[in-house]
């Protein structure tokens, strides 16, 4: 793993004792909130590895919930995030589990609202940096250091080429790309980290592609640059 700068090592401005266990956890919560697209009615939060052992003492539960409420890493309301979330009508459940395939500082969030459910896992890898590892059963990898485009689609020939051509035509430069599928010809997901945010009009064109079921933008870069 390479750090972008010295602040990636010492961590961001934050509430809490640990950049890994608090600041990184906030960013995972915010990423999950962006992917879900709204405040959930219910959130089941599962801690793995060292998160499972120390989340209460390090305030990782407060941090993840603060992220779900879209608080920045240095927002003092994180200290009361669980009470604030419950007051807003979010039903919270905390669990612990073990999975040797996961990074030690991993949290999985099952977010539910209406008939919509997303299951999102991410790891806090140090200095407040994160890696998102799984979205709705797809194994992925993206960092939230760039605007992220997630396209849920059928596994059909030429789909990735269609997406990349539209991005090129829209002047969007791809920094990183990842594709996973659940089986040949089945459900698939393409993840694109780009140097610039994908314009709303371009998103509509991607949504209009045959076999595309859902398009999501998860972008923390503008807000974090301002904080």
C-alpha cells in the first residue's frame, strides 16, 4: 500500500483515539451511505477482526454510525451518533464475526429501507484510508479517494466497452476500474474510479444502456477537500 502524503500516515482531523478505528470507520460509513443513496431505516453493522475485539473501547460503533449520518471525521456529533441515529428513526444492530479472508479492520453494513437492501463491506487500512471490499456479493476494490461510479448490469458482451466509451465521450478519465460477476451471463458490477465526477447527464446515458439495472455515484472528494 502506498500513501498519498504525510497526512495519509498521521491521519485526518478527527474525533476519536485512532485513525484506523475511528476516522477510517467514519469514511466506510459515509461510503455505504452514498452507495445506499439515503438514510436507511435499519442498519445491521458487523465488525470483524480487531474491530470486533475493540469497537466499543475505540468508539468504532460511534464512528460507523456517524458516517451513516454523513458526519465528517472531525464532527463532534460523532460522540452521540448512536443516539442521534435512533432519534432519527434508524434501527441499529451491532454484531461481531470472524472471517480470515477479510482485513482485520473490516466492517460490513446491511442497510435496509423500504424494499431496498445493500450489503457493503469495507476495511480501514491505516491513517484514515479505506478500501471498500464487497458490495451486494460482488468482490470489488476501491478507495473513496476518487469519485466512484458503480454500475450494476447483466454480464453481456461489450457492456464494459459501452461504459468506457461513454465515459471517454463525456471527458471522464478512468483512474481505476474493476469488474466482478456472479456467473457467466448473470449479474455483474463494474466499478470505476475517475479523476473527475461523472456528470448527471452522462449518468443518464449509462443508465439507459441495455442490461443496466442500477447506477450509483459515491463521491466524498469535494466534501473532504473542504473540511
